[in-house]
C-alpha cells in the first residue's frame, strides 16, 4: 500500500485539508528560529504539549539566545526546567548550544549529517529542525506520526522493533508532498494527537477511514 500512488495522494490531500481547519495554535509554530525549534523539540520529548507550552515561553525569556543558554550554570537551567522532568534534557540542550558555538559560530546547522553528528541530536530531532526551522522536506517520526502511518498503511508488529521502525521512517519520507514538509509533518502530528489517538480513536468521523488498513481500530 505504501507504493499505491492513488492512496498516498488521497492521504496527502485529505490530511492537509484537515490541518488547515483544525491545526493547533502552538507557540513554536510561530517561529522559524532554529534555536527556538531546538528548545521546543527537546522539551516535547516524552512530555505533553500542554505542559510544554508555558515552560517553553518562560525558558526563552530567560535564555533568549544560544549564547545565553551555553553560559548558564546547569543547576539554574534545571531549576527553570522544573517540573518538566527528565532532567538530562537541559544538560543536553546546553551541550548542543556549546557545540554550536564551538563549531558553527553559534548557529544550528542546516545539514542532516552535521546535526546527527552533534551530541544530543538524534534522527527525529534532526528531521524536526530541518523541517520546522529550515522548511526542508525531511521526515519526522514521533509517536503520533508513527501511529497514523502504521494504521493507515498497515505496518504490523511492534512499532518499537527495528524492522517496523525502518519501514515507518521510509513511509514518513515517502508521503511528504514536495515543498510541503512543514505543514504535512505538523498535520500528521496533530491528526495523531486529536483524531487517530492511541486510545479511543475517532474512527467513525475519520477522514481517512476508507483508505485506512486498520479501520475500524479497536480502542
């Protein structure tokens, strides 16, 4: 089904139409500043959006530039970070900031390999920075995107296993309409968070149910 051009085009068209009407109003969607996008992505890792939004804004008020962040004592960063949890994340952010200053004149790289080479940046974060900050057609694969793709395109098995993950990354890249990576990645995230949820998905009203290989999905 992943190679079915007709289904892929329907998927793209309907999802973008849905996104135009229902997209979430999130503060990190109002910027293309790579540093701001980096902060949001590190914060969002394993943390709910409604908890991140106010802390994201507070964090950037305190540390408005990558240079400010890089020179801030870790103890202070952790106090600001509270109560988001996973306190390795502010340390990771500061490490990335210092590496960006040392190697890239304080800029977050706009090349995939350069991003992956940085300590603390993995495949998802690299793709998110390229897509959301630099507007490049790079895939992102968070839990919401993985859920949508696996259900619609029938990716079976444990999504944490390497084989399924590899296929999902290929899918995430293949379904992006050319030149629309930003909107489409955001659309898949929102659709997974609002309609194609992990529990009690809204299958009866889903715009994709007639092309979804998992319809109906049991809650």
